[in-house]
């Protein structure tokens, strides 16, 4: 029996769609599980240099839990590129105005940097509320029991 490593090609992978209900889940634990599915590490034919992961829809982003003092202590910074253009917002203010941004940034920061990471990032959709517009893709429900502690 020959032992050969099979390398996945971009044309060979057909992504499937998953929907995750983030209600009551812890932010970091959810982000690690979703990042693994986006990268394709849950598949037996995982290839690190190919975007062979699945597409993930995260719903109810406003009902996610952040443990400890992270709401007041953690922040997301943006820089416009100009002097004095640094905007720093805490998780507390972002959860009030744009909760999907908090979840999306937590997941995207766990993806690889560079061209491949930007390609994988397109397979993620984070929305507030439970109504997503991707019913035509027939997404399967995905549950992470470790994220509900």
C-alpha cells in the first residue's frame, strides 16, 4: 500500500455552508472553533496553503458573552493612516453599536495573515439577529458545546 501525501487543489474543494447560533456562547471559545472550520482543519484533507474550508454564518452576535472584565478592558484600534488618526473603542461601546464587528475581529485575528487569510475571511458572515439571507445555500446547523460554558 503506497503512502502518499495528498495535496488538495483549489478546484477540488467544494465548500459547504454552516450556520452558528452565537446566543450564550463565550466569544473566544466560539472564535477558535469557527476559525478552524473556516481554515478547513476539521477536514481530513486539510492543506495549509489552500482555502479549503467551509463558509460560516454566525447569527445573534449581540447575544454573545464576554467573560471577566474584558468589556471594559479590551479594545479595538483603527488607524486611518494620518497623524492623530488612531481610533480606539472598547468592547463595551462596540457591543452597544456594532456587536458583529467584535465577533468578526475575534475570528479574523485567528486566521492566517496574508493573501490566504484575506481569501478565507470572505467565507465568514456575522450578523445581528437570527434572520440571515443565505437560505438558498442550505446551511447546516453547527454547534460547539465547549463554547457554552
